C-alpha cells in the first residue's frame, strides 16, 4: 500500500530527524530546512499535508519567514494542508497562523501521539476535499452540471464560470436568448453555493402587474392599501439567507429598479405601508434576453443598476452556436421523456438525426425539448422520424444567413457534411470517411481544419 506523502518543514536537524524516524512507518516523509526548499517541494503538488515550524532561516528566532510562506501558500500549493509547530508560549502566533490558512497547530515539546491524531484528521480532511474536487471535475467533464447538459467547449467554459461564481455572493447577470437555459444557470449557482439549503425564490419581473410588483417583492403591512387585510411577507423576505432570481429584469419599471438598486447597495427593503427597514441577507441573480445597454440608451433601464448587477456576467450561447451539443441534448431528452412515459426503447431515425443537426433552432434548447415531446405524442413504432419532429425532410434552413464569399460557403458546406456524417455514424471516423467518399487521413485533416471534435 502506498504511503501518504508528508512534508516536514523544520530547520533544526535533530527535530526533523526525530519526526522522520517517528512517523516514517505511516508516511512517506520529505524534509525542507528552509522556505526556498519548501516552496520547491510544495509547488510539485505532491504533498497533501505539511508540518511547518514558523522559525525558519534567515530569521529562525522570529515567525516572519514561516508566516510569509504560509500566506503565500495559496499561490503555489492551494490544496496542501499545513499544521504549524509552535512553542507553548507562542499561542498568539499560532492563532495568527491559523488565521493565515493553517488547518491546526501542535505545541512544543511535540507529543507524538497528539501529532499523530492531528495528522490523521488532517489527511482525512484533505481526502474528503480532494474527492469533492474530483467529483466536481467529473461532473463538468461528463457533460452535465446540475442538470445543464453540454459537451461543447463553450459550455465547459460556462460550467467553469458557474462553479467559480457559486463560491461567492456577488450579483450575477445571466444573458442569452429565450430558451438558452438562464433559469437553470441560476439554479446551478444556488445549488453549488453555501446557500443551497436555503430558499431559492423565482420572480418573473414581466409577469406581475406593475401596481402589485412592490407588494409582491417587498411585502406590505395590514391596511397599507385597499384590500390589504393582513401583513404579507414579500418574496425578498421569503428568500432571506438564500437566493432571489429576477427573471427578465429588463422588464422592471424604472421606479422598481430604484428599489432593487437600493437593496443591492444597502441590503435593506421596506414593506409597503411599513415604518421601518428590514435588513436581509439575499443573493441576487438576474437574467434577461434583451440588450440592456440599448435599453439604457433608450432610457428604459438604469445604468447604475446595470453596473451593480453585472458584477459577474454569464452569457448563454445559442444552441446553433454549440452544434456538438444538439444530439447529446436530443438523446438526453428522449431518454428522460421515454422513461417518464414508460414507452420502452425509442430511437431517432438517420433522417431525424440529420434533420436535428441542420435545423437552425431559433427557440434554442427549449424548442429542442418541445420537439422531442411533440414527436413522442404522435409517433408510431419505435423510431422517430423528421416528420414526427415537425422538421420535414432534412434540408438546410432556407432562412439562414447568406454567405458573403464562395470560400465561406464551401467551408460551411464542408462542416455541415462532416458533422452530419459523424452524427449518422456515431462518430466512427472510418465509416464517416466512407460515407463522405474520402480517406481517413483526408477526413482527419478536415476535422483539424474546421476544429471539429470527433
């Protein structure tokens, strides 16, 4: 069984040798006598855990070098767990070390049994965190993140951004056309965040009548207006400690935009008819399918609110901009819908696959999902055809943008033919080459030329 690797950072040779002799049966131990050597070893990423004596050369009588190494650790070994070794009279320094990122400390003279317990606990903590990191990476690489499906490079970038922003509480503005998945992005950010067990409240800004909007968002007191027979808790208050998703924020009236801006600035709201302010802890994620910069120029949207909301922009691409995902999504929707309907095994015909791959998808992922549902409601047998999908024969979209040059037309035609051949053959290069009546090397050259992933 491979031993776990432990780095001992200790300038006193006798202490370092004693620790190595005592712990070598359980761990694969390396020793660094100064900060420079420690940096070199830690940068390799090979050490899950390190012990650190803060008194290192050239100032062994002060904790300066050790604390500086600890503070810099995040830049070259962010996942390594550090246990500080400190004297009984140096409790203040130990507390400072923990505040700088150390996971624990062990007092001198070292009690080996205590150190072994601390080491065991620290290695277990590292293992748990590493398993979580691997799981999150596998979720991403597997083409799915919190129900969002995508194997294309552009979606991998979106997944990476979602994971990063979920670790903060900054406002997020999700943009993209209708049907691209903005609400699912908001759900994913909330689910991966520390607020995941708290409320996630959706507010459709365009669906609530303007005269009821303030009451719906912030609540009202009894008697605040005709019909207010009791106090009402607003959606922001319902989401306290959680997340509010403002869908179609571009539809908010200007008067309400001022109140949202105030909340972003101060974290407070007022109920309609109320005399005091409510301090709330709510993360805001907003979404829109309109161009807010143009709305600002028309005077329909406040520029200061835009800059407050657009701290972390997440843009969702059109489905036609991520062609690699079309059949992945189609197969996913077909599988989930047939399971729900208990319809048994259902397949796409070759013509349906081709039709799906060349359709322009103006309604994006939502349109694809709805076409799959439509097909399952009218098809017969076990195979879905282009007609079942409402796509007719497999033909390029006649409304597609015309090409400005013949070379662009040739390139686009090559890409379309190659993608269809790969889809029809299940990404089998040899069969796709035969279908295209070309050689494998030529097809490989074309894949590289057009940056098509096989």
